[in-house]
C-alpha cells in the first residue's frame, strides 16, 4: 500500500480556501482527511471546537509547541496557529490524502519535514473581490478587515513559492482543479510501480 499524500493549501483569508477544500473532501470521501489546527484566537460565527479549530490559551499552545506536539506553527496577526502532529502522521501512514489549510510561513516550514508535500495556493480573482468577501462575512470590524487585507497582499506575493496556483473565481472550477492535482499525483510513476509489475506478471 502506498503511503498517503500531504497537500498544503494556502491563500489569503477570504480566498475561499476552506470552502474549496471542504468540497474537495466531499468528493474524495473516506480517502481524504483534513487537519484540525490549534489556535489561540476565539471562535468566530458558527465555528465549533474540534471541527474548525481546537481553541486553546496561549500558555497551552506554547506548552504543546515545547513538548514537540506540533508539526509547524506560526503567529498570524495577533494569534498563534499550529498543526497537531499525531493525527497527520497517522493518516499518512494509513495512506490517506491529507490536507493542511495553513498560512504561508507554516507552509514553508512543513516542506522541510515533508519535502514531497504538494503546495497549492488559492488566489482570489482580485483584491477588490477579496475585500468584499471579508466584509460579507460580517464577523470582523473595519480594522480587522484592513489588517487582513495588508497581510493578504504579502501572502499573495509569496504564491510563487507554491507548486500550483488556483484562481477561485468559480467555486466548482477551483474544486475540480484541486481534484485534478490529486488524481494526477496518483498516476505518477512512483505510485504506479505496483501496477507495472502486475501487468507484467499477469499474462
Ligand atoms: P483564520 O483566523 O482566518 O481562521 O486563520 C488565519 C490564517 O491562519 C489562515 O490563513 C489559516 O489558513 C491559517 N491557519 C489555520 N490553521 C493553521 C495552522 O495550523 N498553521 C498555520 N501556520 N496557519 C494556520
């Protein structure tokens, strides 16, 4: 059995990356898993503990970092965000397609441990659309939106560090593009060696 495959998905807040990955996972079904991050920020809107994030205090977060429980972590705005190590390692061992939806510094750090990870950047069609989407959420005040727009510009400059760029203009197209990437990886020669032997051995 092949080991699993890790996909890092990044994009500015409001790019729709969580929605895209959610729909990709619905299509892939049980072969896929998504990492639930730990954060020191408060739940927003309808978010749920253990589903969207594990919400912890700064002290508890830094304790987890110190104990080596995190694959990566980063400070984003005023808060910490990080990927718990154990579930990701287990899923990769089980051969799952694993998604980490994380910001660009975390994406860079992960690649050091998992050089085979594929990095996908979700671009908004324009900065104007991005700002509209952030305001449309209605969960953040003007200051928070303009802070996120400043960070967004910096993140978009780093899209060149990624293996794939997907523009999330039409949601269905963005979802299908991610699926194509996942399907193409499965056909890489390294993942098809068993099939070659099988064809040669069975007349
Ligand atoms: P938000 O507050 O909008 O949920 O997340 C802010 C940013 O932190 C987003 O870009 C999100 O993808 C990123 N993020 C979420 N979880 C993690 C994580 O575990 N590690 C890192 N490095 N970034 C994360």
